[in-house]
């Protein structure tokens, strides 16, 4: 399965950019292993995500990811989403 994840780095500060990259690495591991890991910020096992598909035909939409323990969150647009990946966790 291939999921292309894009995010707008132009509207982020340098500090926010580094935070976004932590989530990007987390998402890459999630897609590869299909298992949730610990939060990249606080280490808690309280990370959740939700995928919303806006165009089923192309698999375009967005993904929100957050940690209930430290309340850090991020959102990314996605393309080419396949239904063999859970939409919520």
C-alpha cells in the first residue's frame, strides 16, 4: 500500500516544522508496520488517528493524528488511500 502524505511547511514556523517531522516519521512507521507506537513527544501509548476520505475514487483526503496524553496533534493531506488500512485507531 502506498499513501502519499503531504503537508504545508510554508505556513509553519521552524519549531512547528520540527514537530511536524516527528509526526511524519511516526506516520511512516505506522504505514510500514501497521501498528501504533508510542507518542514521539511524550512516549505515552495514547496516540490516535482518524482518516477522512473526500474522494473515494482517488483515495484523496486527510489524516489527523494526536496524543491524548500530551495533546500534541497534526493533520496531513493524503493521496492514494487504500481500504486495507484502518481508518481509525
